[in-house]
C-alpha cells in the first residue's frame, strides 16, 4: 500500500541506528506514524516542519516507512531562535500528537495547525495561539459557545465562561457566581485587545477544557510541553500589558 500527502512533523523519536519513528499530522490521513531511515533525515525532522510524505506499507495496519520531501520549513525556522514562540510550537505539536486520533482523517486539525505555524512569526502570535487551542477543542468535539449569554441569551457584556457547560455568561448574570466561573477574554469575541493579561486568561480558559474535557475523556494528561509553554509565557510577560519581547530568556 502507498499514499502521498501534505503533512506537518509532530515528533521524531530515535529508532535503532540512525533511524527514527516519525509522527506526522497529515491532511487526508490524520495523525500517522512511520519509520524514516538515515540520521541526516532524522535530524532535519523538527516539530512544525511542513513536508510532503509518501507512506509505504505491506498492510494498512503496519508501521510502514516514510519518504519525506521538505515542503516549507520557513515558518518553523523563523521561531527556532525565539524561546517563547518555540515553546508554543512545541506545545501545539504535542497537543495534536496526544489528542488527534490515530489515522483518522481530520483536515480541520491539519489546516488549523498549518495556519498557526504560518502566523507564529507575526506580532499577534500569542492571541492566535489561544484561538488555535479553541479551534482544536472544537474540532475534537469540545466546542465552546461564546456567542451569547447562557442565562439571558444576550450577546453584550459577556465576561465569563461556565466551566460546566462551556457557554458564555454575561457580567450581570455571572456576578453572583464569579468565583466559580472562568474569565472570558474580550479578544476572543472581538471586543478587546489581546494584551498579555488577556492572553493569560485565554490560556487558563482553554487549559481548563483541555484538562477537564478533552484529556479527561481518555484518562490522560495535557502534554507537559503545553504546560512548559504556558509557564514560560507567564514568566516572560507581565500583568501590565507589556507584550512579550522576541528572544528573551527566562
């Protein structure tokens, strides 16, 4: 059996002498693993690199082998010198690898990750990352309803999200229960700036539903790479609205 598909490298783990098991998110074949041969090829397969992959295997259920042609590593290479963006890239690839079902076509997940990689070098990358996590949750069955208040049906002054239902709650309706609700950053509903304070709140929101929803369903944990990104983001930004500076170290 054989197929060729656009793909994004999620991970490459050493296997034997100079070989590796490569895990890709493909456009039409979902998350898919295969063997690649050669140390030089293995070393070039960093998370986030876009490739054209040809998979070959005697039977569909076999591990099989990949032949790889690098399609576009520009987006990934632009963030390798920035610890914060690199941590975001690693967290995103780890989330997809852990959450996407194996060999199940999920073109929305592929397209979302591809768009994130294209936008990571841009100034608003951190807000894009939060929106990407929301999109990933939705694509995997945990859509958050942020368009109108769950209690009143109104779409103004939305300020919270119910941790039980994933639905938005207005400021007035949620005030008596504010300690039990999650903050809804205004930029996620097109009504505010994505300063670091708001991004912190966005990461808290998506992190809650990744942990208590998506990964709890399979009795697993959110990948450590995602938490390392969140921790680094919090260390490298302040609560005063100062945007992260490219290249800063913790």
